[in-house]
């Protein structure tokens, strides 16, 4: 199979892109599949340029797509049309069309297969709710961007010729709700337990806590992701205020604008207990420093950090709005909030886990066992089956 994969960038610091890294590497290595990657930037994946010879380590061919500076909306519009032109040029030069085009989300108008990681219809709804203060230009820019993406979703996802897969049952139900699609496959994301494991986390605990300035007496809560409002950071800051008698610290990782949340933390009187960090490829360092992963999310198609934290043997608190919650057993391998806005229950769960080390251990152990069943080999096998099914329909 000659497969074109379309994504603006690939790295292992972001959830959707991390999943794509795992898939393209395995498709090129383990299946009869020639993977041609069309992206502006590639990190953390062994690739070769079109004029280079294939090696066992670099079987994915990267066709670089130019990028332009400017607001994200302008960059996306340029990318949307430019990657299409680049693929046409490559096909003409080779004298061969691509058998299929695979896209993680909305990246092109002609994808045969789309793996849906997030829905802008839902994000657009959430963007109308009260927000942590943001600059007016940022609000207007986001509103226009979400409108454009929602319009493209409608055009692409309502097309029955496009094979859709969702990363969770929750996302599948939303595709039915917004686009009346009843033929959506579910291919959950996975986690690399060779990297994320209780042993690996504990081995690095002392060094990681020292690196971030935490003491052994600190009870460190961790939240990783972008769009911290949606991930539930305001609720965590409110819970931190309610638990002022406990030695809690909060480590927040992501690329969102930190200043509005710092200001909220300052108003709540919890700013000295908070730390903000940029994401790095060494994600394990953050889990190693933590005692608890907490994200009472308003919306998350899957929730990669929850899976990775579980694989590391950390207890987690999430909400029913996270796609991964469909695979969790509340109180056994995780704590799942039925209402992400219930601060009293959130604070109660945090206090309970702080005061009961045995509970942290038992839930963390059960979480690690559950995570061992989420393998990238299984994920890629399901994607390959989806591609085969789409190829039969073309």
C-alpha cells in the first residue's frame, strides 16, 4: 500500500502527534505499507527524504511542506492548501497516485481515512462558556478558527465516503450526534509501557523532585496538556484553595498562556504552591515527580496523560468527560468524577489520596495493570484493518 499521511507536525510532546508517530513507524516497519509523510516539521521519528535510500531505521519518507509565519489561523489555511499541492506534485513526479490518504483530524479535504482525536464542534461550544481572562485578539482569533474548523468538519465528516475512526466511545457518540455517522470505528490510543512503568517512575523520583524543587513532604499533583481551562485547571486551583491545610504542590505542564492562570492562582492565594513548565520529550520526568495526576476535564477525546500516568502506577483523578473514562473503573484503577464542576468531591478525593498511602498504592497498581493492555501494536493493527477496509471501498 502506498499511503500518504498528512499532519502539520510530528513529535512525541503532543497527544495526537505522539499517536501518529507510533502508527507511522509501525506501519512502515511491520506492514506492507510505503508511508509518505507530508508535514512541515518532524521530530522524534526516524525519516528519510525522498532522494535518500531507505534504511531499517528510516523507512518513512518525509516530504517537507513549507510553513509561513503569522497567526495560527493564517498558518492553517496556508497549510491546508499547500499540503494538497505538495502531494499532487509528488504523485506526478512518481507517476503513481497514493492508494489512500490518512489524516489525524482536519488537515485536508481529500482524506480517505480520518482518525478523529478532537472535535471542534464541541470545542466551539465550550469556548462560549465563561473563560479565564484572555486578550481580546486571542478570543476573536480563536472564535474564527473554531468556526472554520467546525465548518470543515461538517463538510468532511458528513461525507460517507470518508472512513472515520474515533479514539474513544465518547468521540464516536459525538460523531453520531453532530454528523449522524453510525459507521465509526473505535481505535483507542495506547501507551508505551517500556517507557512508562512504575519501576521507571520510582527510579527517577528522587532526581525529578530535586530538579523541580519539591521536598519529600510535598504532595505533588500533576496536570499535563494544552487548553488548561478545558483540562480543568481552574477547578484544580479552586480545590487547592479548599485544601490549604495540606502540603500540596501543583505542577502544570503545557504550552497554554500561563499568565491568566497565574493571576487566578494569585487571587485564590495558591500561587506559591504552583509551578508551570513547558513540555519536553522527557515526559517521564514529570510523572516521576508526582504523587497524583489530576485533570477534571471538561472535554478530552481520549486523555493521553491519564493513560501514561496510570502506566507509571500513579493514581489519577479525571472526569467522565475524558474519553478514556469508558475503560476505567471508578475507585478501583482511577477516580472518575461524574461532574467536573463538583469542587467538593474533587477536594475530597485529593484529601483521601493524600491521607491514605495504601489507597494510592492499590489504585496505582491496578492502574498499571490496566495500562499494560493498551499497546501500540494493537492500535496499529486496528489502523491497518481500517486502511484495508477503506482500500476495498475505493
